[in-house]
């Protein structure tokens, strides 16, 4: 389990974030802090793997808290939760170990996506075979860019296909299409795109009469 410390001064938002994190498999909320001082006390009591950190706290700036934690030897990763859109803040956060930014307001689906990507990033192990593998490991943290998709593919549909693939032991284009309410040909285009980008693999499914059907499987980074 990935232990998370939620740092958020708004009690309603903090409760929502706690519930969101608890709904994502593989994550558990270790504590909730409403201020910089509470966060420090929580970390002194028990280590955590990840901070869900609001940048505007009543007793100090979130990145100042993070800087002091690094100086004290705390190495937990950080997902910043903020309404700040200043890119200089983003750069400062990256230098201190912020691995993701989630802009307020956000939905459960947005946070779930970031947490799932973070979990995949954490499982990467061993020695990379080359630059491409390093790039793929780092790319896991980044959300898909709809404007960079091949012509005819959409971001929301791609995310839906990814969810179906992640939650299964493998799918065919027909089974994925049936689950999502799209045609087999359309599902195959998205699945082939995931193979091309290194996020899925395909293999023939034998045992049926006629030409074997291709089966697609999500590339899990824990092996």
C-alpha cells in the first residue's frame, strides 16, 4: 500500500481528498493535516510515501514546507494540489520533488488518473535497456495529450480504452468495443495506438476456428 498524507486547510476539501484517495486501489490515507505544523507532526509520527499537498496553508506556503522537509531528510514524493497557475511555481516545485500537479477544482477521475500513473512510476525497477525505456518510465507520470493523438482518435475515448485494458488480464478489439459501446474496428485503432506507444502488447489468441484473434494486454511495470 502507498501511504498518503493529505495536507489541506479546507476541512471540506480535505475530507473529499481523503475519500478520493481511499477509493483508489493500492493507496491508503495515513493522516490528514490542516496546516504546516500538523503536517510536520504527522510526518514525525510515521513516514509516508506520498504527500497530497495544498500550496496555500494558513501557517505557511506549501513549497516552503516541502523545502524544510527535504532539509530534514523526508524523501516522500509530492503531488501538489493548488489553484496556482504560475509556471515559476511549477518549476520550483519540480526542483523540490513534486511529481504531479493537480489544479483545483478537480474531479475524482482526475486525481485517480494521477495516482494510478504515480503507482506505475513507483513500480519501475531494474536497469533500463536504453533511452526509450527511460523515456517511457518518466512518461508514465504525464497525462495523455489529446492534441498529439493520431488523426481520428480522441483523448476521452483513449482514456476509456486504457481503463478497460488496465482492469483486465487482456482484451480483444471485439470485447473492448462491446464494453465501451464502440465498433471493433474503432477499438482496434486505439489498442494499436497503445501498442505503438509502448503501453500495451499484443499476441495472437489461439483455440478458435479460423484466423486467430489478437489479444491486447496492458504493459505492467512491476516486472
